[in-house]
């Protein structure tokens, strides 16, 4: 069963690094912010753990420096934050099923508009 939050000890075992390494990474990567409960006990989410895995891979396997890893992760995060706005403006793929659905929705909206106009005429 998955947990919502993990302690630093559990995360340290998952990643195979000492807790002080994780605390150091927190100080170097400002966007890595685990929740801190009473007594300042760190609680790591799945998202935090995935970020830690990414940092670990970049530093140990890909041989990034701390600064290089920080810059790459910041660039990835800003690109990810920009994408939804770009996707919203992108045109939808017009399949026959989508076109039919849109026609039905348009007809329903038109009928609702007609009802609203009739109601406004009765009230006003």
C-alpha cells in the first residue's frame, strides 16, 4: 500500500543515500520542499521522492554539477509550467465524432438561449 508521506529515513533507504545527503540537496535545490510536521519532522510526498530520484540520477549517473542540475531542473519546471497555456491555445483535432458532439452541444445551447429569451420576455 502506498503512503501519502515518507520520513527522511524511509526516503534515504529508498534512494540508498544517507539522510544528510537529502538534507544537503534540500538546501541546494530551493524547489525541493518536503512538508515539515510538528517537531520539524520532514514528510516527503511521491512528487518529492521523484524529484530526489531525478537529482540523484543527474548528479551520480549523468555527472551534472549541483549548479548544472539546478539549472536543468529549473528549465524543465518552467517549460512544464508554460506548456498548459500553449496547449489551451492549440486547435483541437476534429474527428467526425467530435464534430457530431459539438453539433449536439450547439443545438442544446441554442435551445437554452431560446428558453432564456422567452423567460426574459415574461419577466421584463
